[in-house]
């Protein structure tokens, strides 16, 4: 197994998520680290050599220090379920900006 991202932090590492592949794991790692949570990824070394992108050998375990596990899980769960109203507002804002740009020309 290969491990990456080992910042020293109090508490034992606990697995909070199992990503389908390295790309998903890196996105999750970046997201959590931007919130101040150190992350360690662990995957089968063979997946890097052969380049598996699906299946059990491509899975990557995401670990965080035990004291921060609840916060990390909460962040991931809040990010997984986008609010439909927010999406509609973003779309409407984009339409207004496009309309204003057209008027300026």
C-alpha cells in the first residue's frame, strides 16, 4: 500500500471515506485541506503501476486525524447535497450577466 500526505497531527488516523479512484481522492483531499484538515490517502501500489481507474484495486482510502473526523465527515456530507435553489439562483445570475454584456456591446 502507498500512503501520501502525512502531516503530523494529534490522534490516530481514521478512515472517513473510500474514493472510487485516485482522482476523486485528490479532489476530496484538496477540499478538506482547504478547510484546515490534514488528509492522508492510502491505496494499493499496484493501482499506480498498472493504472487502474475503476474496481476495488483503484479505490483510495481517505484518512484524517481522529479529533477532526466528525468535522471532515460533516464537510463532505454538506458538499455532496447541493441545494437546488442555489443552483437555480446561480443560473439566473449567469443569465442576467449575459444580458448585461449584450447591452454593453
